[in-house]
C-alpha cells in the first residue's frame, strides 16, 4: 500500500508526486487517460499570469515563488533525465495597457522588473510587431517552458524516483468511513493509501462532488494554433488583447488562445481557427508567410478568479485538493504543490494557505 495516491497525472499531479517522493513517501498516481494529455500539454508555458496585475495577491504570490524556482528546477530535470524542458527567459511584451497605475502598483508590490516602452521602443524589442501601441509594458525577466517537454521530463523523473503511474485508471468511487477515505474504486479494483490528493484539473469538481462538496471548478476550452518558422524570427513573448505569440527555440510560434465555456467538449472549430489566424496576422504580420502546422484544444480547470484551491478537504481528514489553476497551472504549479505537500506533511508552509483553502470556495454542500 503506498503512502499517498495522487489522482491526476497532469503537471500538478506529477509535481505533487515528485515533491512527496522527495520527502520519502511512496506514491501511486492514477490517471483516467494518459499522463499530461490535457491542459498540461495544451497550454503555452508562459511563466507569468497574463496581465498579472489583474489577479489577486494570492495568485501573484504563488506565481512569484514559482518563477524564482523554475530555472533551477528545469535544469535539474534536464540533468536527471536528459529531456530539456527548454526554460528560456524570453521576456513578455504587453501592448494593450488600460491602467498604467495598476501596473506600477503591482510591479512595486511584487518587485517585478518593469519597463515602459514607447511605440518605437516596442518595435525595437520586437521588430516584427504589426501594431504601434502608444505605451507597452516590458517584463524582461519573464520566462517560458515548453510544457509538453516539461511534462515528459517530469514523468521520467518521478518514474526514476519509484513513483508508479497507472494510466487509463480513473477513480470511479470513494470508500469513506469515519471521516476518512479508506480506498478508491477503479476499473482495476480498490486501491488504498494513507493519504489521497485530487489534482485532476478540469475533472476535479466532479470527483469532489462525490465526497460531499461542490467547488467552482469547471472546464474552459482553449484553442491554439502553431506556425513553423525559422529560429530567431521572433524574440519576446508578445501579448495583445488577450492573445499571445510565443516563439520556441526551434522556430515554432505558438499563438493562442480562446476562452470558451463549452463543458467537456474539446473539439476544435473553424471559427476559432479563423479568429486566431486573423489576430496573429494583425499582431505579427510575418506569421502570414509561415505554414500553420497545428490547431488543437485543451480544457483548463476554470475557477472564478483564477485562485487555485489548495489544502485539506473540510470533511475528510486524509483527502487533499490542488485544483482550479485555470490559465496558470504551469506558473503556479511549483509553489502550489509545495504549499499542498507542506500542509499534508504538517511542515511549516512558506506561504499563508488561508486564501486557497477549500472551505473558502465551497458553493454548497451535498447531502
């Protein structure tokens, strides 16, 4: 019997397994399909919330702590597995600023490296820019990871640590006695552990309803497109009107994304493809000369204000939750997992957990 069962083999679940294994616990990860095939694979890997000043302090505190740790973490994964997550400090150019004072307050509060650029300076920072913003915010320290490679490297690392990943093994039901989970029911039979962690992304809400609580986690579809160009064509990550262009090392340029409340429908649409393509060509005109090589969709674990839900289940002593990261699972991941594992192991956490506790976010209880 393992010390802990983690439900979900996305980025959050595998990071949780990694942290628990580092602490000496035996871990089994249960995944309903295949590891890291949902939002962990589909996202952009920007190591910053989009428009971070629009988020509350709870989100920014996690983002700041994670961002500090990512370069060393990715290097260690590369050293351990030979799979490079490609953590690159690209910088983030934001060209549609609606409240400069809010940006300045955020930068001062979180000690962010912020520069204000004129239109010529913005074009100098990204010569391929197709618009002329009066003022742009330039965050030169923002990095990115290639999230599919990060997931591959992380999976290889936790397997090295002895973590067992059971793919195609969904949790069908809970066995609960005297305020504790005693087992989970799966197609392969019942499995027991001392502790359980729900890190199932957009599917976390449904799993939790069966334990008696309703949390505001819902699937939110995001569609993205990918261009193939020469390496070095673009330099920074560029964000404009909610859409972003992310240049990868090998010349691919990822452009996204939509924000669609369509339930668990993950299909791509012609309308989104056309909308994203038009926005891409307006922001970075040279993309029109490149082949569009891929169009895909993923389901984010939506939450009302982007604050993840982290901590012990209010009614089950050995059940823990880390879910609801919405669009920021990668950047919030390292810090949210550290906070969750510190709580599970009764270690003193580096951040105040109170804003993230499940009881702060419950919509209603189920009888």
